[in-house]
């Protein structure tokens, strides 16, 4: 059989390989844009795809900070926390999960009273699910991210009105 004939035959690689064709990449990018994701990572077997968008800009000039800084997933100009609220922030980059599993209710909702040891969510990083505790006593005033949303280090997740 000639080389040309071999190249036209179906690929006999294992089914665990990720497809890297242009249409597949375009659909992944569209998924990122539609869901306002800044990072998407896929692994299957030995294949690995990492897509990022909106890399942070680093500047050496003093930055002018707006009175109400923008938070991903929140409309511009809206306040993250009121002056009497405390923010619970993500301790790592990962995926935010508001519920322990798909059949269970969320760990907390707006109005839930929390103590320092109350688990408020899970952050999944590198296939490890990490419980995040409130570390403050009070009442959940705002949930600032959506379930299964990618979060960045130090990103505000909840606003709590202290007790």
C-alpha cells in the first residue's frame, strides 16, 4: 500500500485521543465566550488541551482603581460588597461548586447563617475537591459566582453580613 493510501484511511489511534480539528477548537472557544470563561482545560488519556483568554495586563504605572471594582460574572458598576459586609474569597484557581453533588441542595444560599467552620462551597483544582469554610460568623448576603464557574485566586465568592 502506498503512503498516500495509508494517509487516507481512518486513524486507528485509541478513542481516548482528543480531537484537535479547527471546528472542535472553534466550538470550545464559543463555549468559553458563551459562558464567560477565561480558562478551559481538557484531558483525555495522554491528550491535553488548555485554552485561555483575557490574560491580565501587567503595568508598572500606578493604576487608577474604580470605587467599585468589577468582579467576573457581575455587571460593571455594581458593588461587590457593602461597607458592612465581609468577602469570602477563593484561596486558589479552580472550579467553584455550590453543591456537594448534583442531587443535593447548595451548601449555602442568600440568608444562610454561617459559622467559621461552615462549609460554603467546593473548589476543584487538578481533580481534587477542596472544601472552603466561611471563616467568619454571619449571614450570606450575596453569592457572587455561579455553580461550575471557573474562579481565580482571591476572587470574591460570597459577601457575608457579620453577626
